[in-house]
C-alpha cells in the first residue's frame, strides 16, 4: 500500500534515474522561467508556440512566453506575454493557446531544473531548462541567440564611427538581416537619416556568426558579399537596441542602432507584424585576431 501511494503521488514521468515526488503542477511552477534549448529539439514535427518562444512560464493556470529578445526581461515583469491557459492531468500539461487552441504535451522531468515537453502527435520533443527570474541571465540570452537578435530590426543604422583607416565599409550606413532567409543580409550606402522605407539596398550577401574562444560576450560576424568580397567584425551587444562592430581589417569601430523593431509576439489586441520560428544554431569557433589592414574590393 505504501509503494502504491508513493507511485500515485508522483505525477511526472521521470528520466535519467531522476527521482522526485512532486506533482506536475509543482514541477511546472518550480522555476519562474523555462528556457527552450532549441538545439536539443528532436523529432520531425513542430509545436508552433514553442518554436516561437525563447522562454515559457507556468503561473497559476496561465502560460506566458518571451518571443522577442528586444526588451526581454521587461515585458510582463520578465515573464513575457500571456499566450493562454494551462491545466495538468497526470503527467500531461493541457495547453489552451490563444491562437493555436488545445495542445496536450507529455512532461518528462530530467532533473530539478530540466524537463522535456513531448507532443506525440507531432513527433517532437523540446528540452527546457528552468531558472529563477532573479538569476536568469537576460544578457547572455542575446549572445546565445544573436542571429535572432540581429533579425529583430528592419534595419540597423550607423550612428558612430571611431578610429581606423579609410575603407569601403565607411560608406555603408545601413545593414539588414533578413528573417525570411536566416543567412542573408543587405546593406545600403544611403545617407544616415534616410527613412527606412526609402532605403536603396546597394549590396546583398550572406552572413555567419562565430563563437570566440575564451569569450562569452563576443562574437565574430562575417559579411560575405555576392561579389566575393568579405568583411569581418568583432560583434558586441551594447544594449537591446545598439551593437558595436569592430572592423578587423581597418581597426575601426562602428556603432549601429536598430530601427523598426519587428514584433514577434501578441501584444494586447495587436497581433505580431511577422512570424518566425527558431532554428538550430551550430556555430564554429574562432580565435580573437591580431588586426591586419587589408584593402577591400568594393568602391570607397
């Protein structure tokens, strides 16, 4: 009888020999934020609201999500926007999503702060890591998901140029990273202050982001122009609307400010301007370079 009582007290499927007697409701509320580690996603299917979100939270029957990096940590007190309601039954969380309707997900608890959400119908499993709202590193999330952050503005406008030698990139005043094509960018030499709707995009190409050995708050950004010209920068995030690009070849630092923030969330009665879903990011590693001046092929 004692064994039977213990069995039915634990409502969560457990994995990796993790043992806990908490109910599913207690597990879901045991962490303020559940970060969706999208690189650990397995299966062929898709659950839309989980593919859109960086974090989800389960609070007293309400479910919240952070779908944007810009202003993350401020929206909803850090929890994000409410996207629906939930209830629990056994080891299943029943989602009533504002847009997607009813979704049933099996919960597998891997540890005290790690769970999996499984949609058997869609054949997909998401891995979530739990954090308290006061110890969640909102700054680190920018660097872990820098490709998405670059895409959250319709354009980046050059606002400052510091030091360096004259080079072709001096005349490129606008950059845009295209959400619909996750590796594509475009640039414009229009004068600073030009309305974004009137920009003429002079160059196009593809871009890559690399991790930097020994640095958590630094990335390498390469712009690979269609004309076989390449530029490389050390990329840092100054705030959620400003980035710094250190041009390796000319020893120049450029600051860019974001224009036309693209909303990927439902905000009150306003539905998102656009919709994107996350993709798996597997970056290569680079080492911090000694800066050597090299002439660009593009016209100055």
